[in-house]
């Protein structure tokens, strides 16, 4: 019974981590589609995404 729990728990943790990795990948690679593609909105989107990516890279190196 305990062995079965441990196996199921391990699978659940693995699946959760895999789902998180997929979401992180989508967040890093997909761009938001702006309805009116205004230059200021595009610049803000690109700047935020670049800063967020740099923060993620520096925190993963800790």
C-alpha cells in the first residue's frame, strides 16, 4: 500500500514538473498578439519579455 502511494506520488510529481516546463517554454517562446499593433505596445512587450528572460536566466544560475 505504501509502495503504491510512493509510485503514484512520483508519477504525479513528474507530471507536474513536466507541465511546468511546458508552460515555461510557452511563456518564453510565444508572443502576445496585440490587436492594434501600436509601436509603443510592441516596445513595452519586447522590453518586458527581455527583462523577464534575463531575470530567469540569472536566477537559474544561483
